[in-house]
């Protein structure tokens, strides 16, 4: 579109930041092929304010609106591609990570877990539900991160060998002293926790008897109320008074479950004493008052000491010694109807961290003590290894409560022996009764769950139900003629234990099953995102540069000391700028830890648009041929080449703003595609090796870190491109204002 000017404008060449304009006729300006109309607005008339110039207002007003629409379209398309990736990641996550349907069914005394009469010895006794209670009170001392070897004595050394001296060994010597003096009153077990070994997931397992979902690790910063049946609900239903003191995580998990509670903030891992001292202030007065049926004390000092110093620091010895004094004080105050349970929810690594499934992380101590005899024999030389969730059905039956509906743990049969009866048949029958109740409850759960979810393996489920039916029939037959059937009782006990252990194995296997269909959906998203990036353009960034940029983000992640495993998270970052803690806030420390972990992903994603501008910033000034009219006859136009300075740097992007927006879109899609390939590789590794022994230690955490890194990177990329577009719009507006000012 020509714009009319006065004749003397023919004499001049106009070099402007958008390019060079030239005259081909009298009184009009024409654009070289490929230039846009908006070039006219920049190239007009730094000369001759004495002559009026005709501009078309419609052109000036339409250009900014058109540019804005192009930018909005680019951002919306990038947002849509990111959404596709997010949907694919969510589908893969739901198909791979340990997931299950949470049932809201509840057990009750009025509804036995299965057909048949109540267990032998439970009819007509006060406090009897499914089984007669053996204890009316329970003191549960949860020492966070109490690793099993923390409860072991200092080993003796042979003459001539250097002694093995570790700060944490032998500090809980009261446990060993009780085991030696009262072998029938106490037991020490090695409790095996299921990963992930984070506190919230362990608390769920210790109260429901079920397996926590792996993805719940992220909610360790913001716990939610447990909807499944659990010990706290059963105690409340039975009218028992539960008093709690310690970690405030319990407040979110069990709202309104306590008759009295003393909560203390738990996230400040640098504070070793506030929570523990707060508990000790209320612990002994509460015990002496007698206004409780279950007393829970959750100490955090050992866990915080591990995070701050590690297990081999002298501070750990001091903390364990303090816990030893607490246990001694409790033992002295226990009455005959009270059971003391000291347990660690998980262990810790050599550096004091936890969250994974290494042997040190899943190995925790479990100590049981009663003032009255509880065990028929002396403790074994090596403590027995028991799953941590076995504590749930055991405590439920010992307290005369129904076992929580969703429990898949196995009762610790040793605790149901008839100590006062010297007949081995009586102990075997009591153990078989407890196991049969437990098996009935688990069988009922399997039937209900399989009808609602259909994700358990049908063949294995049928085999287990057949095994249970046989064991249950044998048990009912033995009840009719109990005398002289010790061998048959042992066979029934073995069959019931096989059933319970088989159920736990099938649940772990089925709830970790991977969906190939959902994986294929993620692959389709990657292919769809890669389709538009093949469009050619004048400002294309090569694949090598985009790939190298993405790999630099990953390299920076590792060079900053991070690892894609939960124990390697830099938890101390939560206190940068907040040495005294955050009070009751959990989102701020979570944000600080996340920013520290994924800082490299965010910075490189925000800086990704620099790949488009970098070649222009690095180029040097060079010659360029231009055309200039020679004759005075405006009807003719002869030209000759001359050398002129070429516009430098990113200013040449203004020659074709539509190509600039397209180049930004291509660059963004390429970067997302490279990140998507990384996610795909992790997903393939996790799916192919989903039955591998190290799946929850290596492949699942790696996928979670890659998925979170992708989300952070995509958000950063979107912000970076939006920032570049905003700057581009501001520069364009400034030049338009400059041109209009010069015309005036």
C-alpha cells in the first residue's frame, strides 16, 4: 500500500530498524517483497516535518491488535500442549504408582467378621468384642526414626580387636535390662516398614493396617484426615479416652479423635527439644491422673537429630539417653492392666534421612512390655522380624476392639498365648483363635475390595480364598473336639499364616501394577506435541541447541548436590531466611524446599527464549548491498548497488514479527518435546522394571522427580516466553510513539 509524500522525499534513503525503504516513483513509497505494512510506519519520515504526510489511521490501529492476537494464540497453544503432557503424566502415575481404592467400611462389635461362633474364651467376659480384651489401657510411645540398631546393646569385642564404638549403641540399655530381668514380660522385635518411609504414611499404616500409596509422599507437607477404618475410630466408637501429645501431624490425620491433645509443630528439623520437652511436661502428670485409656506420645528429637547431625553424632547419643530415661519412668508407673508399646515409625540412612526403602530406612525397633507375664517363653537370641502393620490387628484384639476393616496385617500370635495355663494346647488354641479372627477380617476385606475395584489378580485371589476356606473348616472342626489335637492346631495356624502373608503379597503386587494403555496415552501426547515443531522458519533454533539447553538443566540439578531420591532432598532449605522456623505454616517450607530442588529446571526454562536471540547478539557488523535512485526523472528508476551498514542484533527480528512469534512457538514446542522424551524414558524404565527389587528405591522416585521437573520447567517456559513477548510489545509501542513524535 503506497503512502503519498512530497517530491523531495525521493532524494533520501531511509535506514530504519526494520530495514531499508526505497523510492520507485514520484510521490509514493513502496515496500520490497516480503515486507509487512507496518514497516511503513517505522520507515516514514524522519525527514521533512515541513511537509504534511498522509498516514492511514486504520493501519496504525490494526497492527498492535493483530500482534496481540498472534501472541495470545501462541501462549494458548503452548498452554494446551502443556495440558496434554500433564494429562498423560497423571494417567501414567495413576497406572504405575502404588494406588488403591480406599474403602469407608467400618468394623463393629455387632457385626462379626465371618460366620461361626465367637472365639474360644470370649463369651460372657467384660470388654469382650470379637475377642476378650487382655489389657484395658495402652501407652504408645512413638519415637520418630527409632532405627532397630538404636535399641541394640554395645557389642562385646574379642581381646586384641579394637572395640566398635558407635554413639547410638547401648544408649537404650533399659530395654536390654528389662529383657534380661523379666523375659516373660517383654519382647524386642525388628519392625519392617513399607516404603515410602515418611512419617505421615507410616502413621496411616500404624493405625489402619493397610499399605500407604506411594504418591502420598508429596502430601507429607499437608496431611489429610484418614477416611479408612482405623484404631482411633474404633477407640472412639468404644468410648475409650485417647490422650495425645507430640507431632501435630496427628491433628490433621485424626481430627476430633482425642479427648485431650497437646500438639507441637513438627517441621522445624533443626529444633531437637521443643516437641520432646513439651511432651515431658505433660506425660507423667497425665499418666498419674488416670483420665485416659490410651496415651500416645510422639517424640521427634531422634528424627530431628538425624536430619541435623546424622546418627553418628554425639547429639544422637544424648537424645537416645533421654528417651531411655522416658521409658524407665513409664515402666515404673505402669499398672498390671496396661501395655507399653515403644516403636519407631521408620529408620534413617547413614546421613540421617529417610523416605526410601533401603534396609536402614525400613528397619525400626518395636518393644513391648507388660507388668504381668505376657510371653510363655524366653526371648530368642535374635529378635523376630515382623511387618510393621502387624501391630494393628494385634493391638485391636488385645484391647478388645474390632480389627479395622481394611487391615491386611497379621496378628503377632505369640502375644495370645495362655501364659498362666501350662498346657501347650491352650496356647495353640488361643493363637489359632486370634489368627482365625484376623483371617476372617482380611477375607471379608478382600471380598468387598475385589467387588469394588477389580484390580486384584483373579487366579491368585481364588487360590487364597480356597486356602482360607480349608483352614477355616479345619479350625471349626477342631473347636468341636479340642483335646489332643496339638499337631492339627499347628497345621491350622500355619495355613492361616500362609493365607495372611499371601494376601499382603498380592495386595503389594496388584496395587503396584502398571497400565500399558495409560502409558500409550502418554506416548501419543509426546507425538502430538512433536508434530507442529517441523514447520520451517527464518529464525529456527537447531535441535542440538535445544537438547543441550535441556541437558544443561539436568546437569545443573546434579551439580548442585541433588539426587532424584527422597533421602537426598535438601530439607535444610526450608529454613533459609527462617532460622527460627515457620510456626504452623507448612506451605512456605514446602515452597522453599521445592524451589531449592527444582531451581535449575526453572531458571533454564525461563531463559530458554534466549536461544532465539543469542545468534543476533553474537553477530558482528557487516556490509550489505542496498539500492539508490540515480536520475531525477521519477518515471524511471535505475539503481546501483552500494554498501551500507546492516541492522544489528535482534532488531532484524522486527523485519517479520509474525515469524518472530512463530519462532518462539517452535522453540517452546521443541523444548517441551525434549523434556517429554526424558519423561518417556523414565516411564519406560519404570514400566519395564516395575517388578524389579529396586523399583520403589530408584525408578519410582526418578519418575516422580522427572514429572515434577517437567511441570516446573513448563511453567517456567510459559513465563519466559510471555516475558519476551511483553518486552517485544513494549519496544514496538515505544518505536511507534517515537515515530509519531518525530512527525510532529
